[in-house]
DNA sequence: GCGTCCATGTAAATGGTTACATGATTAT
DNA sequence: ATAATCATGTAACCATTTACATGGACGC
C-alpha cells in the first residue's frame, strides 16, 4: 500500500496539512498499523494534487508558518475505495527489540533488561494514550474495531511480558545451550548439513 | 536492522543455504517478527562472505541442485553481538488488512467479510503451526520467550476478532457517520480548519 | 542562548521488492 | 502435462529514509 493511499485514508477523516498527517501516523488511529515520514508524505500529496484526488488551500496563520490544508475530493474517495477493494498484502512486522530478545543469551544483562523494560514501557504508554483519549468521540464501526484490536494486542504483550519477565531476565549467567546444526527441524535435509566453522 | 544481521541471526541457529534461510523467515521462529526475500538474502550472504562473517561450503546433492551451505564464523558472531547491543529501532507494523477494516463502511459487504475471515484464518493457521511444532525442542530462554510472545499476540487477535465479528460484519447497511473536519481532535488548531471539497 | 514546535519541501543515498534467467525432480 | 519444490543469482525498479535547506515563535 503506497503512501498516496495512506494519505487519502487520513484525509478521509478530515482535511489536514502534511505536518498534521504525519502526526496522525504518530499518534492518531493509524499509528499502530502504519507509518510515514515527511519524505514520503509531501511527495504523495503533490502527486495526489496533480491527480485531482485532493485539493489544496493555503491557510495563513498568525504566529506560525502558513499551512497547506489538503482535502479529499470525490475522485480521491473513489480512488481510496478502489484501493480498499484490492486483495490485501500480508502483514509486515519488523521488531528489532524482539529480535534482540530472541538472542537474550547473547546480550549483556544490563542491555537485555533495558531492551525488555523499554519495550514493555512503550506498550504501556500506547495503552495509556489509547484509553485516555478524549478526542475523536464519533467513530465508525471500523474505527472502533481497529482501535480495540490495537488495544487488545498491546495488552496481550504487556500481560505476557509481565508474566515471563523473570524467566527471561533472572538468569544472569546467560547459559547458552548449543543448538544442533540445523535451522529447520522438520525439513528433511538431515544428511545435507555440513559443519564448517 | 539490515538483512545481513538478520541472516547472521538465522545462521546462529545452525548452518543453512540461502534457500533454507528464506524458509526460516517464512515458517521458522523469525517469521512473526521479520521477513526477507531472495533478493535481499543472496546479496546479504555475499557481503557476509566477503566480510568473513560466514563461510560457504558447496554441498552437492543427489536429485537436487547443489547447495551453498553457509556457516557463521567467530567474527560473524561478534558482529551479531555488536548489532544486538545497539539501541533497537521502534517496531514497524504495516497491515493492509487492518487499514481496510478501519474503513469497513467504505467496503463492499462481501469484500469486508472476505478480508475479515481471511485475516482471522491466517492467524488461526499461525497458532496451529506454532503449537503443533514438534521440531526445535532445545530452545533457549530467549527463543521460548519470543515464541510465546508471538502466540500470545495471535491468540489475542483471534479472540478479539471472534468477539467483535458481529459488531463489524452484521450491519449490511454500511451507515457511514460523517466525521467532523479535523483529524486530531486534541490538537489546538480549531479555527485553522478549512473546508474545501 | 538553546531546544522544541510549528511548517514545507528537495536531493541523495539506501535498501528492498519484483521480475528475469535457468534447470532438474517429484507429485498430481 | 502441470505445478510445486528445490536451488542460485542479477538487474531494474520502486520506495523510503535521511540529510539538507529555511525560518519564526515560545518556553526554559
């Protein structure tokens, strides 16, 4: 899903400037399932404007730089609808923190603990922000569903990490059990493995 | 986190060919938190070989093409350890399916249901594969932790979707409540908003 | 003064995906 | 026959991230 569609999605919730769109990806309802930086938002808005999917209104402000407020057009809504009806690509998840915790035994105990607590803390903050939220009271079914889904995931992570904190962090000895020389386990490449270290 | 570090991580679990490494990212313990295709794995392995982080052993096979089995070296382990001690970047999540469900009201009811059930089904399959798993019995604390974390997340998604299926799918009328013309809600840009559709 | 928030944009560099190129074996 | 699995690699393409460029207002 390209940045243009993502921006159309944000603008579907209301007109906004590029700067405000980025905030939506950081704090708004999209934060948990997508991301975008200035470098992709501004070119996307230019392309959308050229395609007639959005309009742009220069809005002067007092004490602040001028804004370019973008609003979705009917053509834009139609383009979003079309994009929404394509078969969805599979989820993409990339977590360096989890990758690190996977190799907990290779980590310096201090770093291991720091990564763990930081990750847990971030998730707690997400939940706090999502539940404290007073704004955006009139949400649709889909928006409520996604909000609740995000909350459910974050809470599951918090519960799990709280429960297994000791199992991961208590052993300061870092007992690294040497694994066998094969990655799969069930793949029938038994005699193909070759030691070469 | 670049592909080289990811490959080193896989090779830490045992020697493997590029083809087998990709399978690890699809079905193995990394599948839920990272991904990589051939186009990034093969160049990464070449670079690792040149850097001395891995060794390569050409392994002829009967009835199958030759394999290049890569094994991590001590220098590779050290490089992985270094990469593991950098501060982790924030998680990246991209879900087209969730983006679509966010706009459930814009979706054709059939498509809405299809996306929902496909997403739920994928998660059920993940759990089935992860729990049925007979291989990889000797896992470290970190590996068990991450495996359990993945399971906890998938189960949370399944439970949530089962619970709120009707709330999202039952209404065939698609009552789209018009949201106000502002994306934030709590950002103090009240009078800055400009209608222009 | 210094850092942060507001606000927009471009250009270079990085890096990943997709498509191409090849080819044997096995199962349906 | 046809598709899938096994197996490696390159090159073109696409997209994002990062750095650069600019500048006023506000709080510490």
